[in-house]
């Protein structure tokens, strides 16, 4: 069975993408030259963060043939006994 038909694969992919979007937004806000919340270029923050999310999804899709089972990871994330 392909990982692309697995709900677990897509849930993990979505989780990774949302984390990437949040991390990128924080980094973009922190690195920007704005001195206040109202001075931020929110369009740029959203654009850069959305692009990072798309790239995260594409990375998960590209990793599918190499990872274990129906996971978007390249390594086995199963906890050791």
C-alpha cells in the first residue's frame, strides 16, 4: 500500500508543514526590521511562511519512497523498546 493513501502519512505531513510555517513566521518576524507589531509586513511574513509550508509538504512527498512504512520521515521514528 502506498503511503499516499494513508491517513497517517498525510496527518504527519500536515503536522510537519504547520510546524514549519509557524517556525518560519517567527523567524521572519524576529529577523525583520519592523519596530512594532503594526509596522510588520504581514504579507511578506505570510508569503514566506506559506512557501516554507509548501516546501515541507514537497519534502515529505519526496521522502516517501525512502522512509519506513507510511511515514514522511527518512528515518524510523518508532520509539525503541
